[in-house]
C-alpha cells in the first residue's frame, strides 16, 4: 500500500507544509519543506546519529542525511517499507549515511543513549500507546538529545452536523491512534522525561494535505482503474469523499476538529 501512497504524496508518506492559501507548491515541494522544518528542530551536525522512527519508504530520512550530514538509522515494522527505504538511500548515493531496518517502535532494539536526535514524522499517529513510544524515544536519546515529531491533534471543536462526522470518518483511515490535545501531549512528554521546547498547531499549513492526496488518487483511478490496489488502499478509496465532493472536503476541513501538532523537545542532561 505504501508504494501507492508515496506516488500520491510526492514520494513521501507525510503531510505537506504550505505557507498559505496562495502557496502553489506541489505536494512534493510541500512535503520536502516540512521535512526541512523538522530537520531544523533536530539541530544535528555532521556525524550525529539520528533515529527515523517510522521511516516509511525513506525519503525524509534520506533528505535529513543529505541536508545535515548526520547518520540516519530508520525503522519500520513493514519489511516492504524497509526494502524501499534502502533502495531510496542507494539510488540517492547515501547508503553510507542512511540505513533502514525492521523494528518495533514500542520495543526499540537499541541501547540506551544511542542517538543524538529522534525524528517521528507522521508515525506516532499509527501507535495508540503514546506514553510507551515517547518513553522509548527518551530511552534511546543521549542526554541533551533532541526529538521532533508530528501527531494528530484534537483541536477541541465540537462536531455538530452530519457532514463534520463524515469528514472525521474519512480522515480516520489515515491513523490508528486517537486524536490528542496539546495539553495531553505536554503530559505524555513529561511522563517520558522529555522537555517540550515547542508545541504548535500547524494545521493551517498542513490542511491541504488530504485534499491533495485524494485529488491524486482519483486522477490515478481515472487513468488506470483500481485493479492494482491492495485491500487496504481500497478502504482508503471507499472512505474518501468521492471525486465530486473534493470541494466539500476542503471547505469542511478548514473548520474541522482534526489537525496536526508539531512537538520539538529534548532529553535533559543530568543535574
């Protein structure tokens, strides 16, 4: 399924970041911009070790390795994703600084204090136990090490009509974890021993993502049909708004309850 998703998301598997309604960036450009924003929060230098937790098909990890000079180790529970990510690193000429392996984010196979930074880019949305995954991140970080992540935000808006509930149902297929508030995220981070330096609602910049994904999906289906789609991807199509309702989806999403949070923080050094 992820090979299809990357086709519709500019080679990545995460949100795009647009500067505003007049930004005509392609999905690929917006996704690369967001990766750069996340990499800036990591504050890594050449030779530092970065864990890409939930690496997808590897494009963000390879981009971080290229832009920072850091050594990136990416993990995914999907053997196919790992294969595609390592292919991506090889084809980019960065297999010496970006390597990917199969591992569980809730039981990381690395010693304590292994990494200078951890990137979790649209991966924790697939892990319902946030406390446990943040504790694993804190465990493998070196003292003073940094973390940058995104997650699915509960914006605290009451859903009133049927259209709003239908939109929420369409978006829920892209995640396995429930929405979480900013206040709850501060509590999860503190419980794990992480210091929050930045916790921001970036929904205004990412809100064009799902409409863009579905536009690309429907264009593909018009040209190629659905015979190659996996059952998982068929479900994404079935729960989508339909090509005739993309304008409705855009209008509803502008005022919807589901958003995106960005958290940047660090593991404190010993007193």
